[in-house]
């Protein structure tokens, strides 16, 4: 049984966050020092916008933040934030945002769940494969990638995929993640030089 209106739900309302998921990112950021002033950040699966709210406050006015989601984001955000309503598999990556690499890529993307754990884990892995591909193309050397994953067989493979690209790979299960949830976060730090010819 989901405790929908738990401590973090009420805390989010009090703190002005559009969703409780802000605290997952905050906890991971505080532990691993992901976000810093002046960074350029990409937020995949950004709706309803709580990660945009938290990230924009951390990178400050000198930073730049691009959010992408299939859903519209209905909250007001500071001027250094731009949101695209788009499918990550069909992105037009020819604009100014893509001319220089991102320092951090965040992904809170999740598939439409079926309730069948193996199917949901496979779909989550597919999304994370694409996030990794975007990181390969558009993340700076030494940059970080944080993705949400579902526990299940593909998670082992995802860790191996991350180890090929990043010097450090961490598994994160924030306290604000519901105890009954199968979600877990995987963090890659210090992207290595690309192996691609």
C-alpha cells in the first residue's frame, strides 16, 4: 500500500517543490557533490519539474539547464532554464544547446509501467541505454551521469555499461525513495575519454 502523502510529500509542499522527487536528487547531490555553480546541465524526464527547481538553485544564474520530457512542465522557472517538450529518441540536436558539452546529465526517466517487473526493468534499461548514448555524445570529459533504474536482471548489465564510460560508479537508494519502490539510482562520475574512433 503506497503512503502517498508521507513526510516528503508534505515537506515538498512546504518548501515549494512541485514534487517530492526533489529530495532524492538533493540527497544524492549532497553525498556526491554533483551540482555546482555555473554548470551546464541536461535533465531528461524533467516533468513535473522538481529536479529543474532544485538544479537551477544549485547552478545559479551563471549556469544553464535544459529539461526534456514528453509531458509539458507547467511551473515557472528562472531564465537560465529552458524546457523542451520532446521525445528523447527523436531529438533535434542541431541547436545552440548541443554545441558544447554538458557537465552533468540527470535522468529521472521511467517507462510506462506494466506491473510486470521483468518487462518494466527491460523498458527502464532501454531508456537508460539512450541516456548513456547521449552522455557518450554530449557529456564533457570528467562529467557525471545520474539515472533512475529499476531493480532487476538488466541492472547488472547497466552497471557494466557505466563502468566502461566512467571512472567511478555508485548505486544510490535515497531515503526519500519509497521503501516499496523498485527504483534505484546509478551514478557515473568522471567520464573517461571516449573509446569511439
